[in-house]
C-alpha cells in the first residue's frame, strides 16, 4: 500500500541548536564556502564567535560543476572542523555528498547539510535522517516547492523530525544573478508547512553586494534563520569569493536582522 504524503501543516517543528531554538529564535549560520586550512579557520571562527554566530558552516566536500575546480579538502577538512569544534565549542554544520562519508562525521558534526544537487538523492536523505540529528535540506536548483517538501518527507519517514528547509535560489531564465532567490517559497512554507526555513542569500544571488538586502528580505518573508558565506578575507576565499561577505557586513546583517525580527 502506498503511503500518502504527510500533513505538514499542523503544529510547528522546533529544534534545539546550541543555546537557541530554531522556530522560536533567530539563528545565523555562517562561515566560508570551503574549509581551507586550520589557521584560516581559526581566524574565521574567532571572528564569528565574537559576533555571536550560532552555527559555523564550512564545506569539507564541495560538489563542483567542473571536475577541475577545487573539490574541498575532504577528510583533511573534516579534521579541521573537528579541531575548530573542540577549540571554540561551535555548533558545526557541513555538507555531506555520499552515504559513505556519514560515519566520518557522526561524532562531531551537529547538523548534516544536504546540498542542492543531492536533494533528489533519496538514499542519502534516508541515511542522513537515521543519524537522528538535524538535517538542513537545500532546495534543488530546479525543484518545485512540492518536490522539495517530498524530499524532506524521506527524512521525516525515518522518524527524524529535525528537518530544516533552506531556500538557496532556483535556476530561471534570468542571468543577472547566479540564481533567483525565491522568497515566495519562504512565505508560502511558513504558512503551510511546520518545518523551519532558512534563507541562503549567498547562493541565492551569487553577488556579494546583494547578500545583505536579500538576507533582510528573507527575514521579512518569514525565515527562521540565515545561512551566509563569510570570510575574514573574502577576496582570498578559495571558492565562491564573489558571493562571500566580510565580517563587517555580516555584523550589519545580524544587527539589522535582530531588529527586523522583533517587528515581524
């Protein structure tokens, strides 16, 4: 017998992350696109900690369109993240590309991120869900909202309700920006779905100067938090430098977001 789709409109899922509750409190996820080296990550972590960032996000594995682009430090990157967690006490979020890598992060990664390219990787969704920790599910770059929510149900069906949807922009005919950040989806999900929603204005625009206004627009659309790529030296970022913001801009975003949060 085929199970019908879940009714995700009833109640609200609230997830304890660090000292806050996603679904009640504004949460900021930030850090570099890619884990680069230990010294750089220590510098970034020091600044993020001072700003009060809730979750450090950093990629050890990087899915790239071209096989010749930087693919991340992989296992070495995971060891760096493990060191950063131990030294700074950060809640850590990182993207996993393959079920074979889930065991490697089980003892220190707090949130598993499933990227846009893997939204349709149902085996990975199920195995990530079985770990029992929060899973950040990014929207596929050509996925409808219905397909995105259905992908979330693969995780929910494992008994893990700690699913966080992340709007990161979709591919449209528009070429002015890297993607089209669909804030309609955020407003729609907040009134029709019980899962918390993040907005990623970094991938959603691909343009550094647009990250701040779209982050703030995301908050007003109803987002429960933001996922933003930041670096202590943005122009020197190994990957996605064009959309990575400085710590100074991140501070401005956080300050204004908290002010807007009170008036929603």
